[in-house]
C-alpha cells in the first residue's frame, strides 16, 4: 500500500508548493510551508533504518507529520504511533535512494520536493477530509 501511494504523488512536472485548502491546513498546523518541509525532513531523516515519512490527515481534518518503521503505514491505526490517513509518503528505505545519494538521505529528501505533485496530494487531502 505504501508504494501505491508513493508513486501517485510524484510527477516530473512536480515541485513548487501546495495551494488552496491544503496550503491552508499546512500553514495552520506548521506555521508555514518551510516549517512543514523541515518537520517532514526531520521525520524522514530521523527514522533509524528503513521506513517512511508521512503527511497525513487526522480525524478532525487537520494535517500531521509522522514516521513509521519498515513497511508500517499510518493506516495501521493504533498499531503504529501515527494514526491518520496518509496523503503524502516518502520511502526512506535505503533501496529508494542509495544508487543516487549513497548515505546522504537528507539530499534525497531535498530532491523529493522537486517531484511532489501537489495537485495529487491536494486531491487526497480533499478525499480524506
């Protein structure tokens, strides 16, 4: 399930920043888009070993950032410390970045922002609310 979401939120014409209701939710939760990217980057970079970083929608409609180990997903609810509906996920298993970035996971996370399809993420956000 994780990779199914991962591949649908990227595009060669991605990048930029979210707009509309998603941008409002991110700004409300994190203060700014830059602060969101920092928190997301911390979740991705702080995951020891393999796992995922997530932007998700909580049951109250607000957004949150979290991280899960290995193949775990926020969809697992109480089994993980990250119960939400995922709308953006970043694979931080070594296989996802090692060929291009070796052990430089932060560089991989930075490059990820250039391919995020914010329209796809916004559609997932609308569906999750």
